[in-house]
């Protein structure tokens, strides 16, 4: 019995040692090109998602499953000696679904649960580009009475879940990408 436990331990240890080498080969998904601008009280956000379709998203879309990328967008106030305080947050959900009968990809964009746009593609490459490029999104409305202290905009993407060794569920998320600090206009 003791020999069997040692053998199982050895097999699990060798599997765990091989995991980082296979995961390190593919670049990690990340947010790039984050920019912030203002149109009156609206905060306009643009950014791109890089290396997202190497994590199994393409296969999931082509199988016909409804596949989403969820972008968490936050305005945070910097604090020197404490955790940053979240001022405002939005969530952009980009969902793709492949229709096997029409051979088309439907792409829906929801901002905070409300449908804001819907598109149809016949080319997977164009669909991937549309899912990973967010341009001129009106993410927030900054109130006039808002304190005039510096804030930072940050974005991360949630690409779904996967399992490690068919046992351990994990979420696939990018790290937070942060803008430069800025003061909202009055």
C-alpha cells in the first residue's frame, strides 16, 4: 500500500512539473493599446486583446458553442497607503455564436447587460478581430460633482474557464492593464 501511494505521488509530481513547460510555450493573453478620452462627461475607452485565440476560444466558437469574452472596465482612485478605491465600473460582454446551417458567426455586444450592437460575419478572422478590438466605447459618465482627484482606468478580460489535468477548474483572465493617471474634466 505504501509503495502504491509513493508511485501515485511520483506520477502526480511529474505531471505537475510538465505543466509549466507546456503553458509557457504560448504567449499569455493580455490587454494592449489602452487609451482614454473624453466627450463631455463621457469616458471613451479603446483597447485591444492580444493572444486570446490561442487559449481554445477559436475551437469553442467553431464547435457552435456560445463563446464570450467579458471585459471588466474600472475607474479607480489611487490611494498611497491603502487599496485603490473603485469609483465606477462597467462590463462589456462580447459573445460569438456559430450557426452551422447558415455558416455565419453572430457577434453580440452587451454593455452592463444591455445589447448595444450586433454583427454577422462569414470569416473567422474578421470575427476574431471584432472580438478583440474595442474602439471608442462610451464606458462611463463622470458626474459633475465628482472629486477632482487623479483616477486611473483599468481593464482586464475574462476568457472563460478550463481545467488543469481534467480536475482543477481555473478561470482564464488577463492581468489588469492600467492607463496613466488623469483628472476628469469639469
